[in-house]
């Protein structure tokens, strides 16, 4: 079972915006450009890059998604106390 992962994410306040961004990504939009433009998380400045983190380090819903969704494909929206996330897992170890 994977113990660490690296992921990108886009955090927005409402589900409709998250779904609209996911639709753009599914049509080939650049994840990092959308993160820089739309994400409310400070990581947005870096294209949504969260770097490497351990299982259990993130809030439960986000953590569960990262360690179960397909690799390298935009996934979401995932609701947490922070808002709605679109996640792209780069790798898991």
C-alpha cells in the first residue's frame, strides 16, 4: 500500500466552478495554468503543486481521494472544509 504521494490540486469555493474546471481539464486544458488562475490555495502560485506528502497528512476526504483515484488524471470534485478540490496525483510510493 502506498505511503507517500505527490499531487497537484485546484481549490475553489463552489462545486459548480470545480465541475467547470474539471470539464476544461477533460478537454485538454493545462492543469497548472488553471491552478495558477483559479485556485484559492497558496499552492496555486506553483501550479497547484503540493509536493510529496505522507498518507494521513492531509484532511481525510482529500487523503482518501489521493490514495485511491487514478494516477495522472484530473479527479474530483472532492469536498473538504476548505472548499472543492480537483486533484491530479502524479505518483504514489
